[in-house]
């Protein structure tokens, strides 16, 4: 009987140790799982932060592009009739640069997506030279410039 009690006591101690070992293993797995979840959460937060920064940069770029386009459109729609010769020369140069930039942009990878620079007329910037205007002298260029042109002054 004494040996049976000792054996039973020994089995109970072994069972307790096995249960303790299982508990420690479960706690270790829980801790590993919590760490993995924490790392995943931190990674997700970092990704979200990078996406937000990218979005802000895109918004800023769009705002800058909008301001640039507004200024360029002002230049493109200026009436040349009341300009002095020096101002006309500057205006013509500015228009050419704008048109060149828009032609290059429309030929780039964004051209098929209907970007804001797409130019529906001609593929050559020279199609839009300083002599563009109307025969009555209004708009860009006008009758005087059509007659005398600025190509000789370039």
C-alpha cells in the first residue's frame, strides 16, 4: 500500500510537471502570437503612414500643377494687342515653352489617360508658333504678326 501511495504520488507529481510544462508552452506560444500581431500591426501602421504621406505628396503635386496650369493658361490667353514689342517677345517665348512642355508631357506615358497636357492639334510644336492668330488682329499673334512673323527674329 505504501508503494502504491508513493507511485500514485509520483504519478501526480509527473502529471503536475507535464501540466506545468504544457502551461509554459501555451504561454510561450501566446507571447509569440502577441509579438507577431504587434509586429503586423506596426507594419500595417507604417504602411498606412507611408500611404498617407504619398497621398499628401500627390495632393501637393496636384495643387502645384493646378497653379502652374492656371498661370500657363493666363499666359496662353493673354491679348497681345496692347503689348509692347518686348512684352510680345516675352509672351511668344513663354507660349512656345508652355507648348513644348505640353507636347512633351502629352507624348509621355500619361498620354493615353487623358492627362491635362494633351494637345489635340498637331504633333509638332511649330504648329503652335508665335504667328498663331486671327486675320483681324485679335487673339494670339494677329494680322501684323501673320504678315511679318517672328521667325526671322529668333
